[in-house]
C-alpha cells in the first residue's frame, strides 16, 4: 500500500470510529488521531540503534530506514488531507 493509500485508510478508520461512538464527527479530529498513530510508528522505529538493520514484517525482511521513510510519507499525506 502506498503512503497516500495508507493515510486515507488511517483517516477513514479514525473518522468511522467517531461515527461508531456517536461522537461529534470532525475531519480535523480524525486527521489528528491518525497522525498520532503514525507518530507512534515513527517513534518506535527511531528506537532502533542501527537504522540500517532489517526487521521482519508480514513474513518479509524490510529495512528499518525504508519503514521509517514510509511512515514519514504517510504522515506527510495525512497533512495533505
């Protein structure tokens, strides 16, 4: 999934969550909640002492720096919504 698709997916989940909870639905709130989730992913990846190391994700070997760049792109796409 590309960063724009992931940003939209996270936004839609947060927006739908507000609807399910019968909370006042706010575009800004949904974006903020999705951004908080992405920031947590970025913070977790930044804890690796060696950003050039690899991790296993969904059974595939991926580099930490690639994942970090991916999540930073998702955050950027959220800011564009």
